[in-house]
C-alpha cells in the first residue's frame, strides 16, 4: 500500500491540474487521462515499474483506454502517446493518472 505522503503528493499533483489522481487500472474503455506518476510500494522501482516508465508512462503523458476484453475486462488496450499496448490491469496498479474530460 502506498504511504500517506505518496498519496498526498499524487493528489496535490493532480489538483494542480484541476483533477483527481486515480489508478490507471480503474479506468474504462474510452477513458482518457494524463499520467501523474508511477509509484512503487516498496521504495525501489520494480523491473515492471521501470519498464512502464520506459514504455512512456511518464508524468504529463496522455493515455487513452482503447478497448478491454470481455469477460473480466482484462487485458485492456492502452494508447500511450503514439504507442498501443495490451496490458493486464494488475500490471498498471502502480500508474496513477488524472482523468481528462470526455470528448464531446
């Protein structure tokens, strides 16, 4: 579980953008968001968390949930910048994002 200080940092960062911070894994197909941070639970980034950063999950990058599998919603398809990835929701638990308003 993330520390209180980490969650407060995420909330403050998202608030500066006028939104709230949520886990990427909680978003549904069609959702758009801006990456706030990749947060580790153990103080040191795991190999998976480092790989997520390498794939483009960096602060300020826009993402979009393109599709999700049925049943179970896993894996789901995410566009990060111009890259499209299929990831399991448990793989992106450490990615916090600030949701963007839906397109009209």
